[in-house]
C-alpha cells in the first residue's frame, strides 16, 4: 500500500450530509457569495498514512547511502554512465501520467536518477568548481529539506535565522571588517554579484529604487576581462546594459591591471558616463587569477567607487594563513561574494554576500515591507526578521550547511583542506611540467591547473597558427572519449586567443596523487592517436 | 574516530622529498614563475574516511526520520518550541571555533536544529503558503542534495536536465499552450515574476540588454493592489522603479477591476510613459483572489502588452477539473509563474517560470555564452545545455522534486489534493460562520480563509472605529500565545483598511476536520479574556 492510495480507502463523507448550513449574511463579511456545495472528500481524518511515508523514506535513504554516497565516491566506479539525450530519455521514461506508480517503481526511479547522474563526489570528477562529498554539509542539507522552511522571519525559521547571522558574522570577522557588517545567503554567486551592483547603485543614488533609471546618467561598472559572466548578466537584468560593463585588460596571468583600470575610469568620465563600481575577482573561473585588491582599493578610494570582490571561488583562501595573501586588501572593500560551496565543499548552494556597510543598506535597498510577513506588532524583536533584505521571498537556509560543517571541522580543518588542495594543484603542475606532451598554460596561483595536451603527432610541429588550430580540436575529442568511458571528468575551454585547454581543479580531500597521475595518463591514452 | 580527524593520522610526505623538480621553461607557458615549494600534506592517498562519513550519514538519517518526519508530523507534538532569540542563541551555542567537534556532538546539533525549528509539516501549521510533509518530493530533494549538481549543462546534469524539460512540457500542456513554450525553474516565485518583467521588457526593446535604460522612455508595469510584493522588488532591482508599478484597484474580493486596468493604461500613456506589461495574480497572498484573466487578456491584446500571470499560489487549481475555472483564459497569456512547492506540496523550493514564446526569448534575453561552460564544440546536441537561459550560474535541479512526486501520485492524485484542500477550506468557512465571535472577512474563493476573532468583551460593542482599533490588537496577542504554547501556527495581517485578521490556509492531506475545529477552539481559548 503506498502513501498516495490511502485516501481512497477512507470513508468519504459529504459535508452537505453533515448539515453545513447555507451562507448567512455576516456583518463584517465584505461580500457574502453563494456557497458552493461542499465537496466529497474525507474531512474527518488525515488522508496521509505516515507509516507508509516513513517506510518509503527509510528505503529511499538506504538507496541514497548505497548509491549516492558509497558507490558514487568509489574510485573503482565510473564517474558517469554516458547516454545521449535521446537514449537517456528512453531509459528514464520521463512522461508524467494520470495514474501514479507503486512504491517499488518509485524506488527504482530513485536508483535510476542516481545511476545516470554524474558523480560529482567521485575522486575523479574535476569538471566544475565544486567536487567531493562533504558529509556534514550533506546532512545539514537533508535536515534543511526535511524541516522545510524559508528564511523570511524568526517566527518561522528561528534556528536558521540565528545560524545565518552567526555564519555571516564569522565570515565578516575572517575577512577582517573590524567594525562588522551585514550580509545574506543567496542562491548562487551570480545573485551575490548582482546584489553588489544593486547596493552600489543604491548608494550612488537611492532614488533609482523608486523612479528607475530613465533619466539617470549612463552608469558604468568596471571589471576585468576575466571576470565571471554574472557581472554582464546582472548589468543586463538591472537595466544598466552589458555595454556599460567596461572590461579592464588583464596581465599575462589574468589579473586586472590597476593602471588600466584607472584609464578606463577616466575614459568613462570623459564620455560623460558615471563609473559607480569596480568588480575585482579573487579567483577567476578559468585561470584562478586574483586581481590585486589593495591597488584597486586605492583607485576606488580616489574616485569614490564601490569596490566589490567576487571571491566566490577564491574566498576560501582567506581560511589559510599560507594563502590569504592572495586576498590582501579585502578588509578595505565594500562587499564580497564568497561561495563556501566551492573550495570549502559545502553542499550546493551555499553562497554568501557580505557588505561592510553598517547603515542597513541591504535592508533599505531591497525592502518592500510586506505587511503579511513583516508585521511590526509582533511580540519579539523584529530585527531578527531578515527576509526583507533579500530580493527573494522564499529563501533557503543555506547558511546551515556551512554552519554545521564548520562546527564539525573547525577553522583549522577548513584551513587544512584549502592548503591540501593547493598542494595537490602544485603537485599536478609539477607533474605536467615533467611529462612529455603536456604544457602548462601558466603556473597556478590557486587550485586551477590549466594545460594543453599535445598528442605525439603534434609534438614536433613548429609553433604556428596551424599547430594551435590542430591543438584546439584535441581537448573536445579527449573529453568526449572520457565521458563515454566514464573514467573521469575534466573541463576544457578556449580563452581569448588561447586554443582549447584543460582546466583541472583539485578540491576534495578524497583526491590522491594517484588520481592526478591517472588523469594525465588517461588524457594521454585517450588522445595519443590524434 | 570522526571523518575530519583521519587526515591527521596519515603519513605526511613532503613533495619536496619526492624530488619534484624546479620549474623549467616551457615553450607554451605564458609566464613561467618561480615555483613555491610544495606543501606538507599527504598527497599519496585520500584523507577522507568514507566509512566514517557513511556511518555519520546513516546515524543522521535516523535522527531525521525520527525527529523531522515522525515527530514533526505527530499531532500530539508541539508545532514549535518557542524561545526568544536571546534564549535560543544560548541553547544553540552558535559560535564557530578553530577546533572541530566530535561526531556525537554534531549529531546532537542535528537533533537540536530540528527540535527548535518550526514543524512546518505538522498538521497544525497554517502559517505560510506551504505546509505538510510530502514524502516523494522530500526524497527527491535528498537525492538532489546527495548527487550535488547544478543545471548548467547536459554534460554535468543529464538526468535533471531532461526531467526539468519533461516537467516544463507537462506544465505547459496543462496550462493549455497548444503550440508549446519554454520555461525554467527558479529559486522562488519572486525570481519567476522578475523573469517575466525582464522578458516583457526585452520583447519591447531588445536593445536594453546592451545599452541599458538610460535613454529609454519611462516604462510602466500594471498590477493589482493585491499583487505580491515581488513585482515592486523586481521593478526596483531592474531599474524600472517602484513608482512605475501602477497599481490597479481591486473589487471587494481582491480581484483586479479590468476597467480600472484600462484606465491606468490610458493614464500612463497620457503621461508619456510606456506601459509594457500587466501582471495578473491568480491566487493573491492574503485573500486568495483570482484576477479575471480572460478580461485582462482582452485588454492586453488591444494594447499589445505582455500579460504575465503570477500563479505561484493559485496555479495548482489548474490540476482540478472542478476549480480550473479560476484560471480561465490562462492559455492566452504570455508567461506564468507557478510554484509547485505551495499547494501541491513539492519540497522547497520548486518554482516554475513558463513562457508561451517559441522564439527562444528566454535564451536571448538572458544568455551570456560563457565559453567555459557552453562550449559549442561538444559532441552532443548543445541545445540541451539550458543553463544560459537563467540569470543564475549555479542552479538547483528543483524540477526533480516535482517530477518524482508527479510520477508517484499521477495527475489524478494531485487533483484530489487540490480538491480536498479546497473542500477543507470550505468546511472551515462554514464552521466560522456558525461560531459565535468568528467573522469571515469574505467568502473564500480558494484555500485562503480569512477571519476575525472577537473576544466576548467586544461582541456587543457597536460597529465603530473603536471596535476595529480594539480588534486590531487581538490577533497579535493570540498569535503570541499560540507560539509560546506551541499548539498551532496561523498567520495574521492587516490589509488596506482592514484590521488585523487571521489567514488560514489548508494544504496538507494530513489535516482533518478535527484540526480545523481545534484551530477555532484554540483561538477562542487563547483570546477569550481579551
């Protein structure tokens, strides 16, 4: 007997048989309407069978542990079982029908969903800026799902409201904002970067919130050419326009050139436009480059510009005494986006937006004061109702995932994770330099190791546009072969003038030197005939 | 032995001892830098102990089933255990420290996080527009968390990409867009409504994406005065401005008055502004009112305006043959926001944005074509890489929660859930009319039952501003008392000129008539001395 069928077995009793009276005129009723006759559903008891539900959940949890935890992290298993979209559609039987399915079928669908998904916690998954299995954060995410709540108010989310506050305060402390600040967790770093744009714009001119930008001077955002695409997406969404994102050239390592920034600021001003914010990137997506925050902060101070740091990827370095120098100057900036779901391995999503302001800018910029949620006549301190700081209404308690993990590991273990990941990246870079046919794109500064693989047929060709053209086709073929084999997943991309190259990102403590050696061996095996 | 401490017991081997060579000049290396000496971390083997992790996850799962499923849905238990923010901070020991905690401590923290959270799946939780425990969707959310992936590309999320597509197609079919459409799941209905604004603006003038709105005519959005606040938040975020959201008066039941809409459109035009979209609400937040879509669609056609329907709350009615008339005309609109996480009980969050357009407007409006994710030289059909339709980068596979639930229940059971919920609301309204001291604000059209409770001391007072002023103070006190007792949770709010009233929303199939009777009895018990 499944959960869903219980209702059908219960006595159906018509409300109309119970003598529910027809509508009566009520003094305070705005508009008494004709009553529709009550339906024919059981109202006398629950139509949900909790025991059946509980049994289903327990069985599904077994499947999750077996398939999505044990098997998914087992290096002997495949990272992915590749099927084309057409094949997979058939395997999954996606159609949604009028009738439901039996419990056993649904449990099989759970198994299949896991089976055909990419195993991002597998030690040979290096395809994105997240990887690995983090048990504390995973459990926290299960609890958040089971408890099923949103972070509007203290009333409905007391635990998670306080935890978000505690995590934000700690992150602010780590950043070094001695006088404190404010913040909020968002569904992804893109939104955090957009929050920065919106706050910077609001500080420049609070009136835009009410009147829009129709008679505003042309606003300009400055960011490096290597920045994340969310800056452009945000500019488009927010009515600023992608062309008003001025890209600042980077040096050969992908870092913003401060003098070039100042030139672009002057250029915008000379055009009659208003530069209002600079986005510096701490850990660019592809190369892992860190813009020089301190020098950029000098320029922003001089020109009175909001300085935001997109540290979604590189923010983790601040946990490490050894590597925090990469973020030197971050204590001076106005806002920071930092995703603990990347290098620190919190469950997806876990993205913090932090702001140094202490004047409730976040609240003023975003609030709409909905009276059905943010009543001011509550019996507790409503400053704990933080929902109106958000542009969302429903908002998940993502901070809890980071909180529980931090409690379990302590700052020291988080630091060690970062240090080990960068040590592994260093090892990989050295290994690449030793191996024939592998060439680093550049020395890694962070966890990104970018390299080309040259099959034997290309190794003795002279450096020429033809070689690069040929080389450009290698990574896509190697990628296709690794996916179809399921042996590992490594990303590739072109960058500017550079032909397609692989980008390896080491994160998980489960990754060993053998896995990195395997990646290089496997790339060679998969691509040596090209 | 806990997961986190394993690394400390492994042999630490310095890379430098392994004879890693110093940097060599590489022909293709952009800038060979001085190598930093490798760190002192174990690189030879995983520093994660999967067995310890697995054991921890299993123990935590037991806690989740016991506390967040069984106990949380037990009507004999409290809905919430109230503590003030100050008390709860002490109980939770929120501080994040340098050292980590033992497994047993972390498991206790899991228990505490559940214990002090509000039990939104309890049959006496009626505080928001979501409630109840949905086992299939809950399990799907656990799987999504365990599998840990983002919906950028088919490559990294093959299963969930296809499932999202299947769910969107089915929803589009249910809406009645016979020629199909497009869509995307978003983190909450607010963002879905913002997508509508952005698409409507893009259709009006695609150039805004590039050049911004600095030289644009003043754009105006039209929406009812009862609409969700996300329309205003979106207007602020998107540079349109809250003052350019023109609110259209509603009738006594909270429904937009079509003739008033047309007047506002003419007003905007007479001011030289450009109305470009109308937001109709299907199921307003407080009253549960449905704007007359068909009549509004006529007006939008006449004036060539984008018509969006915010059906986040009321969209579920379309699953019911009996109640779908509430959404009559929805097949004519341009876009719809519909949150299966509300009435249909999918796990939070599960919010769909649907658009009737077939010209890839969603893609054109939002895309940034990041070359590191959306490579065009992949070996499969990259039209399955749907991530660039989003303003997010990381995006959760929320559609899976709805898909699995729909598979398990079938359309028929979803229909019955809606029908039963509205039957229960009808029962409650009738009961309120029968009981002394209770007065409906209006006859419910949907699942929202809005009412005042008058303590005996106020029942014989003449209708006057003084009575309303007194009555306004009743709901907050009753709410405080129910929270402190933990017996139930029901929301209240003022609305326009109306004094604070309770808003009950019946959703969960676990709710019985006894629960509704209890709510009314308990309100009386808690408030009779006022």
